């Protein structure tokens, strides 16, 4: 320890059932047990004190898309939902497909983000993957096996070649697995058919066959139980596919338009049935403005905001006794950190000192309480458990609606070679 303890979280209920004081110093857990002298003390009696989440799938927009979201608004939204690390996807404008674009993105986040962050690299035939790895990309993708908003699909041969190269770098390839049928796409029902459950399953199977290199794969936002069952890799599912179905919207309402699509109520319930198989819950936070989402369905962009509601929606299910607290922590904090090579947040000495403190009383989601610049949510009225305080690097960064900016950490990938 280079400096004295700065914060003690008192009377914390640990996962083992023991009650202890957690002493924080130098951004890490310094001691778990009797309280150590510190500058600040927070009594956590009666609260959930949880390791903060890692949302490994967000689109923070910015630049030409700043009307939708930027690093300031998006990272505040993350903190207010108990997320202290976000992994930004590369289909921004401009796309993260050159070391220069990656460096610009990192600089933007360093200057404006309130939470810790990482940046992924695009995977296209023209992307210099080794250079992106050396420039600090944390992972490769989401790699679009079918086109989506601001992302062009990659062909079979190009993907197979890219997986060989990513494997040689010991990188992780994250895959957006869909196939698209040629048909009108004019409402939620037709959107579900164009990007059908069968097409998603076929894409998952095809990517598995193309991975002749044995590259580490992670499937993003799978939306059906059959796709989850077919994946021979780690699996990510979003809250919107768990909590929403196409039946929750008027069929011409673009606010329910997302890729992969919302499915039927039956398929939504079947996806919950694969809870134990799901490795990661991530938001796929993809904000668009109300004006964009008010266009005619076929012209409106796909995407749903969700980084702030990611953990709170799941914790409400914990309160209801539907899922375990341990499983939520594993899928939102521990497993994504392990997959990405980010140090875990937790209660053990040396763990990252990132925590969220929750009361145990859920409340309905209302757009007025959220912080995304896009200013709408599909989860209006859903019960959720939001944090009162969030600790990042051993310091209070969110306190009942107030934000306090510290210098965020950039989590670069293992290939990073700092330029002198």
C-alpha cells in the first residue's frame, strides 16, 4: 500500500454470510475484517454491497452521433446503474478500424468519461488487426456476421481468415451472429422474420464451423434458447431479450426495433429457461434519439438504451426470488472481467475497489430518473433496484444523483505496446 486507507465500507454482508468492514486503499481492497483507520467511513448496514458491473457491450456514440449519446452522458448513465467499466464497440462514426481512430476514441473517453472504459477493434477485411492489438484494443468486435446499424457484415472467407489472425494474437473475437432474409421489414413481426430465430441459429452454427483456428469466441446478444444451446463458446444475453417481447409494443413502433429482434413471448420465457447456461448479461446499450425512433419503421434505426437498467432490472428479480444474487454477480461482474482480462471487483484483498450500494426496495423505472442523453427507455414501469452510491477506485463517484468525476482507467488489451 502506497498511501493510507481512504474509505471503509462498514458492516458489509459478504457472500459467505460473514459481516465485515472492507478497507479500501490505492483503488484496491486493502483489508476485509475489523475496520482500519481511514479518511471516510460508510455504514452499509441493511444494504446490498455488490462488486460493480462490467458492461462488455455498449455503444457510447459521441462525435457525429453526440445527439444520441456521448462519453459524459453515457458513462454517467453507467455509474447510476452500478456499472464502473464499459466496453465500447467499434461501429462508431468513424469506425474503430485504424490505430489512429482507436487512439482518438481513447482520448475522447479519457477526457470525458466518468467511468472506466475499454475500446474494441473493428473486424473487417481492411482492418489491420495486429496493429489494432498493439494500439490497445481490448477485444475484436462485435464482429458483424450480418449488417446492423453502422456495421457492415463480414463474409465467410474474411471471417475465417480474421479468426486465424485473432487466434495468433491470443485475442478474443466477439460475434454478432445473424443471417438476413430478403423480405419486407416494415414492423416488429416482419423484423422478427427477416432476422429470424432460425437465421440466428444458422449463423451461430456457421461461425462455429468457420472457426477452424480454434479462436476464443464470444457470442453477443443471443436471443433464443436454440442459439444459446448451439453456441460452442461463451454466450451473452441482453436484458431486453429477457424482459421484453415484440408483444409489448404496437407492431409498428420502432422503439421495439433492435438487432437481433425482440422475439415472441414464448421465446422470451424459453430464454429465461437457459439462465444457467448464459455466461454474461450485457446491455448492448445502443441509444438513438426520440426523433430517430419516431420515423417510419423501415427507416428507423435499430437499438435500445440499457446500460443504466442492466443490473437494476436483474436485482428486482433477485428480490422476487426468481434468480440468485450470486448468479447476477457472476454474469454482470466476474465473468465479463475474466473473459476480458480485467481485474475483478470484489471483496478479496487486491480486488478492484469498485462497488455499488443498494437499498432492498425496488421501484418502477421512469425515464425522468435516467441519465442517457437519448431520454427514453423501453423499460418504463418495470421494477428495478437502483444503487444509492457507487464506489470506483475506492472513491465515491455517484451519490444519490450526484456525480463526482475522477480520472477513469483505460483497460487496454494484452497486446498493447505503448508508443514512446
